[in-house]
């Protein structure tokens, strides 16, 4: 598998995992209660580092175009909140 496909797969799995955390943390709508500060910081840090790794690459992970990164972030959000 090429490095760009690996980076794309990494970003896809990361985004779906982060949005799954917001989905399983409670049964009511996400807007009904805001997550705690530590969870929010951890999720934002994971999302930030994952995006940076995807855009700039790391080791065997080759950089992914910005439009592809935006697609990877928007599609799980639509699935989760859509």
C-alpha cells in the first residue's frame, strides 16, 4: 500500500474514532451536555495531530492533499450529526 493511501486510511480511522467517542458517550443528543474539559482537550489534540500528520506526512505516511483531508473530516461529521 502506498504511503498516501496509508495516510488517508489513518486519517479516516482517526476521524471515525473521534466521532464515535462523541456518539457513545451518551444516549441523548450531543448538544444536550457538553463533554468535560479533559475529554475536549484530548479530542482536539488528537484531531490536530492527526491532521498535521496527514498534511505533512510522517515516516512512511506521505502527505495527503488538503481537500482530501477536509473530505475525511466532513464525511464522518455528516454521518454522526447528519
